[in-house]
C-alpha cells in the first residue's frame, strides 16, 4: 500500500508523519528549515503508545480537513474576491490572533500588501484589521478569564502580551473593565 503523509502544524513549525497500512513509519519535525527525525520507539509499550498517538493524529488531521471544507462552505456561493478574502482573513484571525497582532503577518499570509489589506477589510466589513484582531483577542481573553483556571498574569502570557500591565491596559481600553473587574463582575452575576 502507498504511504500517506500527514502534516500537523505546531507552534514552531510542523510535524510530518508518514503512514503505511495505518502504521506510522516515519515522523519528522520541521521548524523553520531544520528537519529533526523523531526517534522511533524501541520497546513494545512505546510502539503501542506511538501507534495510539499516530491514530489520534490521523483522526485530528481528518477533522481539520473537514473543518476546512466546512469553513469554505461558509463563503456564500457567488461571493466576490473581496468577500472571499474577508472570509480567509477572519479565519486567519481566529487561528492566530493570540500570537500575531500585526497587520503585516496577515497581509503576508494572504499575499497582499498591508495597505491593500487594510483598505479591503475596511471597505468589505466596515471594521479595520486591528478591530478584528483586537475583538478576537478580547474574546479569547474573556474565555480564559471566565474559565477560572488561569490567573490574570497567566492569561497575559497565554495571549503573548509582554507583561501583565500591557494586557490589563489593552483589556481595559477594549472593554472598559480591568481583567480582574471583568472576572469579578461575571462571577458575581453567575452566583
């Protein structure tokens, strides 16, 4: 049977896994340009754990492909190029806003100039690129704050702010409340 490759994006690159007959035969991690061979397990227990992880990775890849197809289905049929670009931009923002908050990143990913991207998004949606990005960051911040599992400093780190103060200032500017006040307000209203 022909070998199939599964490519799984991770924070700093991707893992490329090669499968044959539902068994993992090779795994490499690519981070930037360097390729690192992952050690194939040597003991029976390690091989079983490896195979379980490989199956889970295959299932996850299938789900990601399905989600990708569903996302493409959300773009209305007959949508013009600007509407399609807006949909691609929104998808990128949902995926990367926590770590990427500069216009250049989104412009490069969409193969547009930053100026053209800004004009297109503003004209098509009525909002600026940074309004979209900031709204997504705030949404993620609120979810993390309301989960109660992380302290505010940890939420700031999770969302790639340089420090707690920067996150607090950003959150207050966008919502009118500090993260602590937002959390307290929401937890008292749920009581």
